[in-house]
C-alpha cells in the first residue's frame, strides 16, 4: 500500500515498523476517511501498514448472533493468512478488533473450539498454529511509536481545540491488557500530544448501540443523545472516535436525534487519526475533515 | 393419593432434568460452562446500557436459564437488545462472559425466531457469503426487501445524503478473489453443525 508522507516529516521517524493491516469493510466504504487518515499518520510516523491481501469480513457481532462456529471460522481465515506472513496485525475498527481477537483466543490453548476451527480451516488448506499478535492502531501509536515521537512530529498543535474522547466499547472490552476497561486513556494521550484540550468525558466507554441502530432504533437514538449531551455539557467543540459504528451513530443520526429530542447539537464526530494527521501537517481535505454529516472544518480553520 | 404423589415427583424430576439439560446445552458454547456459577448479584443488569428496555433483565435471564425455562428464555427479547458492549463481562465477579452467553442464546434462538433482529443477522450472514465482505448498501437493501420493502422509502433520505458524502456507492459490490473459498468455508461449517 502506498503510504502518504506528511510535509517535512520524511525520514524523521527512524526505523520502520511493519504490520499486516486489516482495514475491515467499513473503512472501505462508509469510513474511508478513517482509512486514509490512519494510513497517512502511520506512514508519517514510520509505521508500515501492509494491507492483508484478499482479506474477508470478520463477521462482526452479527455473525456471532447468527452462527457460532462460523463466527470463529470466518475471521480465522484472515488469521491464517496473517500467521503465514509472520507479522503482527494492526486493526483500526473496534468491531474488527474484538471479533478477530475473539477468534484468535481459541488458539491460545487446546480445546474443542480450536479443533473445530482448525477443521474448517483444513478444508481450505489453511491453518493457524499459534495466536497472532493483534494490535489496535491507537495502541501502536501510544506504545510502539510512543508519545515523544508523535509530539516531535506535530507541525500544527491544535491548541485550544476542545475534544471529547469517545472510545466506545470494543476497544477496551473485553480485552483490556492495554488499558483500563472502563476509563481508557490512550486516545486522550495521543490527542493531548497533538495539542488538543481533551475534555473530561465520563461516558467515554458507554455503548453507542452499534448495529442495533438498524434493529432497535428508538432506544439507540436515546443512548446516543446521552453521549452528545455529555459532550456538549463539557464544552467540547467536537467528538473524537476510533470506531466506524460510533462515528456513524453519533454523526449520521445527529439530525434525527435533534428532531426526536428537540435538541440542537452540532457536534462534528471525527476519527482521532484525522485530527492527529491534521496536526502532523496533512491537508484538511486529505484528512477528510469535511466528510462528516456535521463537518469539522470550521473548528480547524484557525490552525490551517 | 399414591398416584398424585407419583405425578408430583415426576414433575419435580422433569424440572430438574430440564434445568440440567439447558445448562448442558449452553456449556457446549464458548463461555457457556460458567453460567452455573451465577450468584444473582445483578452487576450485569446494573452495567447494561440497555437493560432498562428488556422485558427480562440479564440477571433474571441467568436465573431462568438455571431453572431450565428454555422456551421462555429463547422467546425473550433480552438477547436481541445486547449490543455486545461487554460491560457485564468485564464486571461479573464470577467471571461469566454474559455477552458470550447472549451470543449463544441468539445462535440457538435464530433458528426459529421470526423478528427483525433475527432477519438482520441472517441477512448479514448471507451477504458476506455472497461477497466475502460486507457492503452497507447491499446489506441494507436486502434487509429491507426481506422485512419491509416500504422501509426503503424511509431509508431514502439518509441513504441519499450518504451517497452525496461518498459514504455509500451505487456501484454493485464485487466479491473478493477468495469468494469460492468463503463459500467452501460456509459449507464446511454447515456440514459440521449439521452433524453435531
């Protein structure tokens, strides 16, 4: 995959770190700006993301609701391909992160599910012999690249930009070896070194309802209204997210929430990587900052 | 009198058998073996962002499972409200992953359930089989056609705005190169599940 370079950062980041990269379905359709900004930011910071060739849908929580064995075997095809490459796997979507990790967990020990999944893979001529190392891009940024290197690469500190960090559920749960399951801080930290004023956000891991927006819309609008309300109350200019489902629910449905609850929220909901990329010097258009239903551009004009 | 007692004992025995049969069935699913450890503390219900909408709360569902009320549990709306946020799973003092129990219940119930949620997950499964990936527009159109074609009109305005934002595409989705491998994977899974 061709990696964009932020103006003036060439060769600055030191030795490249390579990851196999699983973008997932949303990043190729509704969340294109997440893909573009993650690839750009990682490239600028010396992390090489190699998109997994011919990857398939992880199945998300929809398949674990429809078919148990399939919900392990389908993502395991990706894991088999990654394990052949021998690279750690980088994931940006929270839902892919949790689903791939769940499938990966069966390879940690001998057991009936490991045997079943390997039996399916064997029919395809594939195999997973040991668990793959799976990392979310936020953890790669904070722990592999490190905050110091990010800080050094920032060209446009976003001083005074008030950001509510919204993590959603599936970054820190149920896997939580990298951060606290309820009050994670990795996004806060990354945004802070980009110069943002990260506001307190108690509902940072309260659920947005995810795909239930399709089947249980009324109640999901209600819980998203609560998230928008807290962000507005805390004085946030915008909300930063790390998952395409959270972005869609809070942004595309904000108009509907306003008409349903008589509110007047106008909160842009952007991926943390778009803000970070902008701070690293990438153009606002390249970072897709006008792509949301509520565009973020007016809050960023003063930094351009 | 003896006959009445025999009948009562039969009912008692049957209840006990039902309870252990359902627990055994769930123990066959990942995480399902821990259900029996539930001590009814209610942390799952307190942690759940959607329990206030459920007819039976997660805590109550756990007790119903242990009582062997299989039909009532599977007919409940509880599992269809689970958003897989795992708040209950990380907090449960007994180490029960309630979210995994909900997956197990849904995969059992979906075989007979006739509701919007079941239709959505089934459509998702079929759509991924076709292309190897999920395409939002294809998924939503097929879901609407399956459940309520008129809802396509309601989805129209949002869909149009998403098209204009470049978030949806009208170009028909193409399958991944490994689409035949995916079809084979689905077949193998169906064969193994059918034989189980």
